[in-house]
C-alpha cells in the first residue's frame, strides 16, 4: 500500500507545476460573484444617531424587498442598509414581520433599479446538502462560508435547518443559499440543549405574500417600543446571570434609551455597574431608581452597602500559598510510554476532577497528574470537553480529598490584577502576576488577554483574581509578541456539562477516529493537488492522535514530492518513534520506487 501511494504521487509530479483550483472551487467562486451583490448589511440607530444594531439582509425582488431578522430591526429608531460598495440607503417601510421565525420583510428604494436579488428555492435542501452563507462582518468585510445541512429541528417554535457553517457575530441574517444560488433561508445562531448551534431559518410563506399596506419604519418602531424595551431588559438580566458585565451594561443602557422610565432597566444597569466596580455610576442609577420603584431601589442600595473591596497586593503571597496545592502537573504519554507533552491543570472539586486545556490532554492514550506533594495519579476519565474554548474536564481517583479552586463567571475588568500558576518550561508550580489587558471573543467564547507571562507548560493552569477565584485558564500566547497571552474565560469552564464521561481509553478511540478522518480529508486534498491544505490536515491528525502512523507517512511522501529531502528525513525520524515497523516498510517502498524509476522512463521527477 505504501509503495502504491508513492508511485501514485510520482505519477502526479509532472503536472504539479500547472496545479490550480479544482473545478468545484471555481464553480463556487462564480456562485459567490453571482449572489453577493444581493446581500447587504443592516444597521440600526437610536434616536440620538448612535449605532445599536448590526445584522445582514438579502434582497428578494428587483424592486427592493429585503428580508432580515426581526430582532435586528426591533429597537432602532432609524434603519439603513449598506451595500458592498459602502453606499447607505434608508429603510422606507416594513412590509411584514413574523415573531415566531424572527424574520421581517422590509421595503428599500435604492437607486438604479432593478436591484440584484436572490430567487427563493422551490424546496428546502435535503440533509447532507451543501449550502453557502453570504454576508458581511461588523467591519463590512465580506463573509463567505461553506457547510452542509446536518439536521432539522424545532427551535423557539419554528422549524430550522442546522448547518455546519459557523455564523460569526453580527453576520446573523446573512443569506443561506443552495449550490444553484437560490435562497433557502437566513442565517442565525443560538443555544439549544446547552450547545451552540448555527442554523438557517426558512422563510415563512405568509411573509412572502402581499399583505397589509406598508408601514413606515418610524411608525413600526414606535408601535413596538414596549416590546423592544422588554427584550433588552431580558437580555440584560440574562447577561447578569452569566456574569457578563459588559453586555449587561450595553443591554440595560439600550433599554433605558428606549424607555427612560423603565425601573427594571435602571436596576439591572445599577447591578452591572456595581459588578464592574463602578460605584459612582451605580449610585446615579440608585438616585433615578428611588423615583421609579422604592423596592428595587432598596435592593440596589443594600447591594451597594455590601460591596466588598478587592484585597490589596499584600495578600498576594498568601493567595498563592493557598492556591498552589490545587494545581497539578499533567504528563501525557503515547502508547509506548514515551512522554509526548506536558502541561498544567487544577482541581475543581474534592473528588479529583480537574480542568486543563483540550490541547494538553487531547490525543492522549495515557496521562497522569502529579500534585504539589509529589503524588502521581493516572487520568481515568474524560467528563466533558469544549474544543472551541480549549477546555477539558477530566478526573483521577485520589487517595484523599483534593484541594480545589472555585471558578467565577464574572469577567474581570481591563486593568484588574491577576495571578497565573502553572509549570512553564517544566519549572514546576511557578507563579506570576500581571493585569487584564483586554477581553476578546472567538468562536462565541470569551478569552482574557493578560500581561502575566506564560510559556509552554503553562497551558491549562489557572488565572486567579485577587479573591483567589479562577477567572480563566492559561491557553495560548503569541510568539514574538510582548505579553500577548490569553486565557479561556471562567464562564467557559462553568458552561461545561459534565456527565458520566468516558474512560481515557474510550476517548482515545474517538480521537483515533477523528485522526483517521483528517487523514482521509488530507488524502483527498492531496489528490486535488492542494498540498498546503493536505499538509495542514495531516499535521492536525498528528496532534489529534499521537500513535497513528498514517499522517507521518503522508508527510514524508509530501516532502519527497516537493523534493525537500531534509524535511522528509526528519519526518521519517518522527515516524520511527511512533511505529518503527511502518517506518521500515516506508523506507523499503521508497527504495524500491527509486529502483523502478531507473528501470523505466515512464515516471519522471
């Protein structure tokens, strides 16, 4: 099999210089060009002209009928569309809206009619059908995503199509089209059964019918003032429950901007200011609340009185002393017992459950943790994982109760002092301090940028606030940057849904299956002459499961294909560590291919 693969690659060498995009990719590019002009960004502004909403929309007729999400138009006093050429046009009227599907049909009068538009698909795509998502990011960067329909389900009272394309923030309402360029729905995202999902919302037939007379957008907005305010009040309450102070402030401020006499909005705004250590702002909200609702004012007043000041830096040595026993060193081995990597983690309960990064434990067939007092325990179960948040919850069976750290959902403020613990470069149980530089978001997860230094081996260690609570997990750093270090936020830990889990051996079988699938995708990319994509997939397969020799074999062949003998030899050395027998077979196949080349002029390098 190895020899056959090598010969196949040799046959392809003569045409490598002329490699271009595969026909399917060319068709995709043409499809994007044909459909992109029908998609626009939708922006909403309050009565003072401040931007408060961003979404996407798609024209469905040459006369300017536009579909978007109803939640995008709920709240703004003024609505504009922005085209790919960065031209803004006002929304003239609302032709219809549907609360169940959260879609609305608008009327725009852009100049230069007929306007580019998308036709509605006659039928919804089947499961497994390919779809594209076309839209714009917040900064008007064109977004084109490809995926497939993975399932259908009821969501908030409406039937939706779950898709594998990941919808970025502010791109909701983007067009979801089939491979004919026909509109099958509008893009959305949400949470179902504790998991994030991306989906396409089919357009209800009644929304496409000619109904009542158009309603001027200003009139529609005024008629929905109470609903818009309550929507933002609910969002502020939900953000507070999650510990997301920034969004709680944003949503509460928007509710107050819509209805300045809404007591609940002022109460949540005061609470969010209090959690953000903005006592003066909370006091202002208390003064307003006292005139609107005495009971809510009293609750906020009590919370203000009970606010606890952050301990001073003199407590830092004591904080570190108490936290270190909960931190562990994680050692990951392959099937032969060779140590492949190490990292950090920390116990989250007294029974031996611990958190670390997904990239630390992922791919392991064997792993163990070592505690501060020198005890070593094998990792026995994987209880929950979040690859997007780079987190994994696993467990050991300790001989006594384990010291553990408490995690908070509260996102620390920029400038707040933090402490990191871990095992950087193998320097066990090291501590360092710094500040929160920024709060970022990626793949719908919060990440905290910190100035405290981290290095290889720090991954999975806790980031603590001055109360000793975990606010993040050391995750990655930017090489070559100065103090560009990042931690997965504490709320991502608390969002993990632990269950009975799998033994590490059982989970390793899953990682093996994932690695084999990556190898298969890599081979398909290689056959399509996309060596860059193939190499990336093979490298990912190596990380996903250490003991699978196939991706190492494939990388050797790719390096031979591009005539990089030094890299091929180095990869062969890595393969020999993983599986000496397969390495020997590969060497024999390469040698035999060389002999065949000399005997025949059919294969030219």
